[in-house]
C-alpha cells in the first residue's frame, strides 16, 4: 500500500468509506495500523485458513487443486515487470519509507500469517491483493495486483472514488 497522507482526507471529504483487508491475524492488522497511522477501524484481517476473502474476489495465487493444495502461479506472480514499474513510479523515497535505508528504519516489519501448518502460512504469503471501488453494489474500479508492489494508481483510485459523490 502506498503511504500518502492526502488519501484519507481526500476520500473522507467526499463521504467515501475506505476499508483495507490484509492477510493474517487481527493482532498483526492492529500492529500494522499503529505503525502506519492507518485507522484500525478501517483495516480488516482475513484470518481464514485459505485466505477466503482474497479467494472470493479471485486474487492471484488463491486457486486450489482438487486436493485443496494452493496452485502457485510461478515466480512472476511474486515479482515481475509490474513490480519494477511500480517501484520506479513511486520512487526510492517511497520504498525507503516502508523498508528503511542504511541509517533510517522503515515502518515495515514482517507480520507473517500463521496457520495450522507451516505450509498454509507460507501459502498465504504468496497471495496477491487488489483494489476495488464500489458505489453500493456496482463495481466502479478493479485492479488485481499482478505481483508484489504492483498496486493500483492511488490518484486514479481517489479520482474514481470521489467522482461519484
């Protein structure tokens, strides 16, 4: 998630509701919210064993075979040209703000999901996310992350979300 301080005021001023869903525990979600100053009331955690919220929307790496094993879509589902383009577009300062640099600690802290097995916890880390804007039940915007860091353009998300109000 790109961390920009103007996102929440821009959408709240138009009466738009924002929710984020993350994989992992409610405790990890609360820790993430505190570290990023993201309102905890707007952050939900998919604590399900099979990342059901992500699977319901068809996010990448949520498919299962007939035995229930995750279908991993390959290395390109974790890092690809979209990852590189996203990093380039957001710039080094954005990346350093998250992961840190040699002399300044970033906000990132691995909050690995847990599960009944190490395999299930590992599978959860492969799941990619997405961004959706709805007006009631009508979908106005959809973006599925093709790989890590390949997020939707926040300016476009804000434009779509606030143009309906």
